[in-house]
C-alpha cells in the first residue's frame, strides 16, 4: 500500500541544521514534502498548508516556548515537533507539556527516528482532532436535545375531549437548531388553548428564545390571563430577552371554547390555521394577520371568532411547510398549493400529516431548509 505523503514545515533559521534535517529525511526515504521557514512570522504564513511542523525554539523573532504558543493558538494548528539542542531536554519536556506532540534533540536523531516521530505526531494530532470533534458533537447533540424538549413539550391536555397531534421535522441544516415551538393547555373550565410559533433565524440563541416564549405562554395561560392579553405580554418578554434588535417571532394562538362550538384565533405575522370537517377543507372567516411579536411596541392583536361544526379539526403550522421549493418554478410552495396537497391526502385517510410533510419534502428535492412544526386540534366527541 502506498504511503501517504506528509507535508512538513521546518522552522529553522540555521542553514546547517536545516540541511541536516533534509539529509535525514532523504536517508529514510521519507514520503514528505518539505517546506522551510526561517522565522516564526514566515512559518505562520505557511501553517495552513502543513500537517507537521518541526519547530526550533530559538528563532530571530521568537525565543523559548513563545513560538510554540503562537502556533498552537492558530485555528486547526497542525502537529508540532519541537527541535532542541543538546542541553535543552528540559525545555523539550516543557514544550510537550505546553501542547507539542513530542520533542527531538538535534544531533541525537537519525532518519528513521525522525520519520517515526513525524508520523506519530501527525497520527496523534488526527486522533486528538477526531476525539475533540466527537466530544463537540456529543455536547451539541445534548444541547439540542435539551432545547428541543423545551420547544416541543408534552401538552397539558389530560382528560380533555380535544385530541392533539403534533409533528416536528428539523430542517436540512441540522446543526442549526431553529426556534419553532408549540404547546397546548387545557383549563379546568374546559377551555383549550394552543400556540405555535417561529423565532426568526437559526441557532442556539433563537432556540433558547423560543423556549423562553413557550414557557412564558404556558405560565400566562395557567395563571388565567385572558387570551387577548397573552400576546401583548409575550411581546414584552421577547423584547426583554432577545439577543438582537431585529429578532422577531411569528405566532398563531387558538382558544377553543368549553362547549367546542366555537374557537378564537390570533395571528402575529403567522400563517392562518386550516380548518377541516371530515375530509374537506373549510374556509375560515377573513382574518387580519397582525404584526409579528417584537416589531411594534404596544400593538394590540385582535382575535377572529370561528364557529366549529361537528367533526372539526384545526391545523396550525410553521412556515417551513410552505417555503419549500417546487420543481420548475421559481416561487415557493405557498398556502394554495399546500391546500391542494392537503385536500388530496385527506381523501386518502387519517395519516395525512406525515404524508403531506413527505410530499412537500419530495417536491423540494430533499430536506426542507427550515424546520417544520405542525399542530392539529381535533374534536374528540
């Protein structure tokens, strides 16, 4: 099997010592590409194209461990082998403690030892980088899991005759957690409240803000705050907690009356819900979308009252479901096409939520860019 060529950077200002290193590598028939820098500044400019650095600790612009620290501080620093003089073994040990892979004493190394040292240093750095990336991935996964539990909690609908189904599908940029959230709460008088929302942007800050808003919403509902005031309070929470001036959140909030004959919904820059009766989509009364949370101070959101016939269902979703691409079309999917897809799958049976998401994803040609949250309230009588 052919040995992979290793790119080595020799940082040495002494021409005699540099010539010795080159001769040792030739002696060992080492498959290396050797570059040389006379100063640390020159080495820094060549670092990105190197897999291993042979570093002399006595340079015109760097003495002792200072040069080692400067190179190790660079992003994706390569493996570093320190070259020391006959009387500097203690300094070599200190260099290893500071982050060098190993040290070699000039005049006490032959070609084979140098070859093994470089290969060992490169493989050890690769192994360390792999372990670091694995730890980072595990920490990120744990953080994502905690945030997703906060964004997508178990609903509080015990002993309610309103059934709830939810779906969540992360976007294609899996490492960038979105701020989609939902929740549902049933109160002792039989009223059922539900919310679905989407914090603009992706990342842990947006997800944490979504968790904050979702928890605040649940607390306000459980405290008996009138639905008309909840969005105003959430707006205040958003402004106080957001990490940037331009951060806003869209939301759709629904209140189902205890007798299940009517509902009221509020829109804060969010797509309006879809109502279905049996296997048919029913038009809702004209509604005012309203501005998203965090846009206008002291804005008052107004609700839209909807009569609920027997066998009703209300579906709320985040805009990741309607912003997917469509083959041979520059436009996004949009609400109208979503309704066409939904109407077709409603006729196929009760498992339409998964089928609709699957078809939208297929039309997009792969994973959707944005997260998708879908919440369905159904008459359980």
